[in-house]
């Protein structure tokens, strides 16, 4: 039977993975849909989202 500290470590690692994946999904959903046009030093940039 694994020790308690190993189980706590595994549960903590799984918690971190869930938080990171949730944040990445949130960031993807936050991005606007459509076309983004920006004007900078290198000229006009058009990006399809």
C-alpha cells in the first residue's frame, strides 16, 4: 500500500493538471471569433481567428 504522502502528492498533481487544463480552455473560449486587423511597425496584419 502506498504511503499517505505519495497519495497526497498524486492528488495534488492531478489537481494542478485539472487547474491548468481548465485555464487553457477558458483562454481559448475567451478569444474573439472573426478577423483581427492590426497595424504595427511591420505594416498591416490580418489574422483569421
